[in-house]
C-alpha cells in the first residue's frame, strides 16, 4: 500500500495508506485535506484510526464519516466523537493495511494508543500519534514519566525496520535539543544533516526508522550513561540509574529548551 503524509494545520501530518482504490487515514484533525487527497487519487475511504483525543487529531472524524461512511476506531478510555469503535492494547483492528495491533502508550494523554502492522508495506508501519516523535517524545499532558517510559519501551521493542509515522513535523527542533543532550553522538550529527536536507527541499522528515530512533533519540536512550548524565546536569534531582527519572529530567529540559 502507498503511505502518504498529508500536511494539515501548521505542522501536523494526517497519515494515509491506500492501494489505489481504498484508503485508511490516521488522526484526521481536519477533514478537508483528506477529502482533497481522496478526490485527487480517486479513493474510497474505508477506515479511520485515532490515537488520542486532542482536537488536532479528531477534528475531522465526524465530517469524514458523514462524507464517506468510513469506520473509525479509537482509544477505549478517552472522550471521542460519537460513532468511534473503542479499542485498547491487545486488540486487533481489521482495517485496510492490517490487521493492526493496538498498543497502549499512555503518557501524552492518559489513554493514548498506537497502531502497528506488518502487512501494510514491505517494512512494518507504526502510527504512534504524539507519543514518539523523530528525535523526541510528546509532552506529558495527562500521564506520568513512568507511564511514558513504559510506553516508549514498548515501541522501542518493535522491529528495527519499523517505519515510525509520527503526527507532527517536529524533527529539526527535536534534533537541536538531542544534540544539546548528546553533542558527541555522530549518528545524531549525520541524521541531523539528512533531515535538514530533506526540509531544505520541501520534503517531510518522516517516516523515520525505529533503528535510527534508538541511536539518536534521547527519550529512547534514557539508559545511556551520557544521556543520563546530561539530564542530571540539568536537574540535580534526576536519578541517573532510573530511566523514568532521566526521562522526566529530559522532558522538563526540552519544555524550556
């Protein structure tokens, strides 16, 4: 299936998968860009996946369902628009490109979920919403550092070649912070140059690869001694041997970076 990031708002991506006939979209905060893509590619929307309740991820669901009749799935424990089938970690969603494995990833919101499939493309596909970004992670609006650490550990355990489909183009900003945390990380330096070149040419930096994120993303590297030491230098209360404590320090640092 073809994997497309549809730009929305200032920096959102609404992800679309299609086989030239039928389509799936993820986190449609705005219906219009999706409807335009459906018309352009002459597609029938059959499925909508929602990762969490924030307006920039669900704002277009009702209009899309009304226009297309597409079935929608979303997190079991969050307040969502009417008509969305509720799912949770361990469930399987039979939507285009699937079956999709549902993974509980609380932290950014209390009921955030992600979707993972090995069938959509030659490489596995992960729709992670605002939990994992390239070079970063989501703010902890409703969850705890312990929850976010456990959520990121679940995602980090997926296969190396997993395509990481984040919901925002935050990559260059995240990488500036990551380089402050690990200035001597040569993988990070190379990846930053690659992403800057993509953006200079008007291209998205996403999807990323999970193998890459493990090498360059400080929030997936909380057990790395250099990352833990940097977090402790920012916040003396960080316990370097406790990954969730390191994550909490990193997230606070990133919030004011």
